[in-house]
């Protein structure tokens, strides 16, 4: 493997809240190889989501280098960053974030509007993605008419519709029951195994982390430790420090 | 994308409907108010260059001696003259108010080509001394037909025996230009003069004389010569162009046009605020979705455009309804206001202005939330509440 | 138990921009209504409150204003000389004045033509009006001279109406020798000697007669008697009645205009208020769930949100009134549709106008808040709690 899909070197990020400065990421170094499935764990406030936002090009680092899919994101301005996101990343959120006024199919089509595709091609790509997540029969339903698990699967279909190399998921199972969570995790596993997607998921759920090849533990903005061997399912996980 | 804009607006159908409703009301009101002003000015704007009006220099309520006509006819550059006398009568009931004038019949047609015969005939009017010709609007209001007998009660001019004046409708005219309104009643001066001589024992006086200029005659010269004729009385006259003559009625309304503009400004302001309010609500609720769209790779500009389009669609729909309403109600309002604002009409320029105002409202109401959307940081927009 | 109003105030504060925009919208609507009402109040006050009860105006039977009223000179003379109720002055002459009246075309100082009333009066007029007509500059015109005095409101509005100017009426030049002041519509008039005005205007007839009556005279009985009198038929009314009747057409027009605008703009304002309240309730569904779960009855929730809408309306009303108050005393001109003459008068923002404006704003709040408050009250607590 040559250049990793994600490479962070000396990345720092802090926010001002009220009068005080809050350091969220503190000189962090991290590399995720192409085609890997990594999980990111850590207590609240350890900087997981911030890290994900930096990798996804939703936010800029204060210092250090964030190189994703061969692009140094610090060098891109807002407009270029938007285009870069459209081309390279698929997002999956804890709260699904589907547009409630659009049907499942139209939600999946949304990112495809940014690609130079004909109407028919868009429709084909989107319905294909929905088939992939097993919701071909629900494509004309609105989010409100779907269960949480189904909504999240639509969100995954949306994330893969443009066929990005990298999928970033922030607590994708956080709002789901066990069964739905398992379905979603199965799907992510498939994307990794069958389609060679690079996947980075932020999670509190040890069972979710167990699907990943490696689990990165963050604490107070620093790399705490990396588990290469996931804890076996059902075993009590180490409580977050 | 269009679908998304439409559906986003329909997410709160009640809100969208209410906003469209208030916009429709506002645009209707603006068209209405503006039309009042243009109606006041319409006569002056369309005035005929070939006609001059001779009135008493002292007061609108003072008449001129009949003998003036011959003297005015003798002035160089004058092709012909026509007498106009305000009759001020009413039909059946005092509330049936409309303008009636005793005029010279032939000059009426010669000098006012815009009085176009719509029913009946010119010849029938000329042939019968008791004939009258009425405007289409008036005929419509009272359901008058050609050949019908119309008695008028003379409020200012009473017959010797106090009975009603008898007229017969010989023709109905269409107003070809706004210089004539379609709610006027014209009848023969001779009938008026004879009847008044009988009642009062003296020749009645004339309200105004209208001069038709010879082609090529210079209006200022003729005006000065006519005024000079009666410099030493018995009644001084003031000769004006038709535009000036019409304008004096408009200026008599004093500050009304300014007042109307002021009210229009208030309406606009109130509505702009309401639209900005709606769009802000709309934007605030869609902040998360806009964040999602940005995360998916839509640019800041696209997000702003998304809200701006919603605003334009919303305001455009409301504006179109309001303008449509103004056009639809035009005839009804014209009838209702005929007493103070004869010839009420929504001018094309008013419509154009209303469309412009709608577009500007849409842009302004969309600009504030669009700016908000553009500046919202994706990360914050999606933070769970 | 009622939900404390403090809760609503806080909510309005939290949703600052929405609250502010709605309040401004209501304020603009209320200001327009109050503006038109104060215009009407100013006009009405000028006419009806300046009229005197002991001064009687005689018109020709059947006419409604002096422009229409044309007397035969002999009848007017007979009335003045023979009517026993007319009070006598110190010199034994009747305190009555025949007057002629004509709206003459004059040029405004800002440009444009307008109708200005010219009134010819007899010397007794000044005794009749007493302090009601006061010379503030120059002097009175001399009887029989080609001189006039002008009302204060004309000086700055009509060309040629300053002290020392010459007003040309038909073929007669008249010197402006004085400026007078009065509480009523006379301040927009030009006054001169009756005979000279009649000669200048070539109108040899008076338009009305005014007179002071002996104290205790029953004006109504007198009016009734004169109505069918053979020698001197006349329509008699007190000056107050006469002036009040003059305001009819313009007052009605202004009130119609004001009413129309209030209804139409009020509709738009109600829509906006409803929108704001709907949004307020949508974003507070969760809180409403908490209130209901705490044991507040739906009626309390309904009243709470209605109260919030009323506060919105009231704030708009107060702001609207603030916008209008500076108009108080502002001079403007308008046409008296009865005589087609222009009268100058001032906006009068009276307590009554303000009260009407505030009530109107409350009605707007009430109508705008009722439907959303009803919706809030009918929420099921469990469902509301589940909503974020």
C-alpha cells in the first residue's frame, strides 16, 4: 500500500467556548490505509467527531496536515472543498439526516445532482444503491414512513450513490435498536469487503467497533491506543478511561 | 432541485398559504393605490394638443356669458368652439350621481373623435333636440338601451313648472381615450337654452368653451389673444391647454396622492417584514438540511440559492395572485369609485411596477436567510439539538 | 392554574428576530390606521368644535352649504331687518351679517391650482365673531374699500396672500391689509367687504346670513317657523350644526379609506402573527408537552399562547402609536368635498385615536393567536414530549 487514504500529521484543533479555549485535538498523528475499516472510540469530548469532520472536509484544522485521498485539505477553500466532498466522501450520520420532504429515491439522488449525469443515469444509480441496501421496495416512501433502521440504510445508500472511496460514519447505530444496528453494520461490512471502500466509523458501541479491523481510541485529543485485534463479540469491553 | 424547493415550501402549508395570502393582499393594495394616483393624472397625460379650454379666471363656479362664443370664434387660429355647461341633475334618486353636460352637438363629434359610437347613431342624436348620448359605463350601470326615455331631475337648473327634464337616448358611446370617461351624459345646448329662457326669462351662461385649434396654429398665441379679449370684463377668462385644465382637478386633491404614496410605503414595509419573517423561519428549520446538503458537497452558493429560490417562488406566487386580483376587481372598483375617481383603471406601467416590486421583495426576503445559510458552518448546522 | 406570563415574555425574547419582525409589521398597520384616523379627527375637530351654539347660520331652503345657497338680496335684507329674535348691538343695529361666498381659483406657492374661499362680510361680522376672529397682523379692511384680510393658513400656502400683496379678483385688484386668526375653517379664507366682493366677483347676491340671537331663543323652533315662512323662507341652524354637516363627505371618505386599509392590511398582519405564533409553538412542542405533563390544563396552555399573541399585538400597537404621535399638529391640506375648497388642518392624534389603534392591535393579536393557541392546547402530552 502506497499513500494511505487518510493521513493526519500534527493536527490540532481548538474551539473558543465562552471565554475559554478548548483544545479538542492536540498534535494528532494518524494514518488509515486505502481499503481499511477503522473504528474510532473514546469518551465524550475526546475529539472523535471533530476528527471525522476534519477528515470529511467539513472543518479546517488549526495546524498540521490533513491529507485525504491524496489531497491536502488545508489548501482547499470552501468552494473546492464542497466539490471535493461531493467526489470523494460519503457521510452517514447518527440522526440519518435525510431530507424529510423528499422520497427515499430522491434523497439518494441528491448528491448525484452534483455529478454530470443525465436524469436517467441518476435514477439508475440511485435505485441501484437502494437495491444494495435492500430497500428497492421502499424507494417512493418518505423518511417519515420508514423505520429508523430503514432510514439509516437509505442514508447509507445516499453515501455510496456517488461511489466514493471513503465512507465516514458518525455513530451510525447510535439511534437504532440492536437488530437494526446489526443490519446497518452488516451493510458497512459488505461495502468494505465487496467494494473495497475505506470506512471510518465513530462509535460508542463495542459491537460496532468489533466489526472494524482496527479500533483507534482517542482521549483528550490525543491518540490513546490502537487495538488491532477487536474484542470478541459479547466480551465486556474495557470501559472508556 | 425544483421539487425540493417546492416541497420545502409545502412542508408548512398553512404558513406558506398565509404568507402568500398576505402578499396577495399587499400587492393588490399597491396596485389599487397606485391606480388611484394614475387615474387622477390620466386625463392630463392623455390630453389632446389641439384643444384649449376657456374657463372663468376667477372660479370654477363662475359661468361665462353666451356672447363670448362669437368673439372667441373670431380669434386667429381658432377653427371652432364647443360650449360645455355642467347640468348637475340626477336620475330618479340624488345618489345616482354622474356628470351631465349641455354641449353643442356637431362640435362634440368633430372635436372629440375619441367619443366613438358603440350603439345607436350620431345622426339620431343630431336630429332630435331632446336626444342625449351616454357612455357605456353609465348605460351598463342603469341598464339603458338606445331609444329609452330618461328623465333627469334638475338640481341646479329647474324647469318653469318644476318637472323633470325629458331626454331620449339616441346613442351610446365608447371612450376611445382617457380624455373622456365612459360615464358622461351629453345633451343639446339648444334644449338647455330654450328651457332655461322659459324658466328664468334670461339666457343661461356657459360653463366653459372648448376651442379647436386650426392645424398649425400656435396654442400660446391663441391662449393669450383669447384671454386679452376679456381683460376688461365682464368676466376675465383663463385659457389653458387640455393637459393643464385636467391637471387642475388632480391638484385639487391636494395632498391625497402624497398620502397615498405614504400608505403604500407602509404597506410595502409591513409586507417585506412579514416575508423576511417567514423566510427566516423557513431557513431556521432547514438549517440542518442545508448542513446535510453542504456535507454532501453542495456549495455555499447552492445552499443560498436554494433559500433564495424558495423566497422568489413564495413571493412570486403571492405577487401574481395580488396583481391578478387587482386586474379582476378593476371593473367593480371603477364602478364603485366613479364619483371621485372616474375612469379608474390599472395602467400597464402600474402592473410593471408591481411585478418589479414583487421581484425585489422576493430577493430581499430571500437574501437575509440565504446569507444566513451561506454563512452557517456545516458542522454547527448538523449538531444535534 | 395559569401558565405564568413571564414564560411567554421570555419566549418572545428568545425568538427575537421573529418577534421584532412581527411587531414591526403590526406597527406599520396600526400606524396607517391611526394616521388616517388622526387626519379625520383633525378635520372633524376643525369644523365641529369651532362652531358656536349662539350663532345662527341662515341658508336658502334646500341647500346644504353656502356654495349652493343663493339668496335673493331682498329676502336676505328683509330677514336681517325683521327677524325679532336677532340680538341688537349697542348702537341698536341688528347683530347680523349678510355674506357672499365663492371658491376662487388661486395658485399654490408650491405650484398647482386650488380653490380658496372668498367671503364678503358686513361690518357687524366682527362684532358677531368677537374674539373668534382676531387680526394678528395689519388691520381690518375698511368698509367700501378694495381691501381684504386673509386667514393665517393661507399666508404660506397661497401665492399673493402675504400682508401688502395684491390679490386680483376678476378685474379688481384688492390690497391685503391684514392677517387674521380663528379656530375654525375661516383661517383658510379671504375676507373682504360684502359690497366690494359682490362687485368684484360680479355676483350680486348673498349666500348666507349669520346672526346672534337673543339669549334663550329656541333655535329649533325658529328653524321650524322659518322653513315655511312666506316672507323670509330660510334654513336656520347653529354654526356648530352647520360646520358639523360640512365634514360629512370628507370624513366619510377618510373613514372609508381608513376602514378599507385597516381591514386589508389587518388581514396581512393577522396572517403574519399567525405564522409567528405557529412557528413559536412548533419549536416549543416539547415544552408544551412538559407543561401538560406537569398538570397544566389545555385551557391554561391556550390562554398562555393567546396571551403571548396579545403581547405581540400590544407591542405592535404601542410602536405604531409611537410612530404616529409625532404627526400630531402637522399641517396638511385636503379638499372639503362639500364646497370643493381646500382647507388646511392639522393631524390630531387624540387619546381616542390612540385607544382605537391599541384596540385594533389587540384584535390583530387575538385573531392571529387564536388558531395557533388552539393547536397548542390540543397537543397530546405524550406525543409532544417525544418531539424534539
